[in-house]
C-alpha cells in the first residue's frame, strides 16, 4: 500500500511535509544533503510531535525534551532503544511515493 507524497520538485533541502496515511502521521522530508526520509511523527520518549523540531546533523530535535532522532536510522541520540518507525520512499516519473508496506525501526 502506498500513497503519493507529491512531485520530487516540491521537496527541497530542509523541506518537510506531514502526511496522514493509513491512520498514522508521517513526516516526509529532505535533509540538507538531498536525502529523502520518512519517519513517524512521534518522539519515542513521550509521543510528542517532532514535525516542528529543528534539524541538526540529520536529526529532528523533539521540541518537548530535546531528544535527537536520526531520521536516516531511527537512532535516538544517547538511547539505543524505542526507535520511531521509518518508512520506504520510492521515486517514479518525477513523483515521490510513501509505502507503509516496508516499515523500518
């Protein structure tokens, strides 16, 4: 199962979109290096939204308690457990698609 996120041209470094898909909120974005990512919009600490968190060294920083979540790996700086789910993105014909079938943690 997948959904269209949008045109690849609509995503640019530090850009983020919040997608609600299959009952889950997912952040789709692009890092400063151009790498795309998709991660659950929930800090594993207390479930706070990380959508508005600052991007620091490939991490989104939780605005509640400043946990750093690496959007490439799901690692939480200083904590090796409770990773937020990450999702597969594919590009076809200039568009980006989010797949819930392949979930990584």
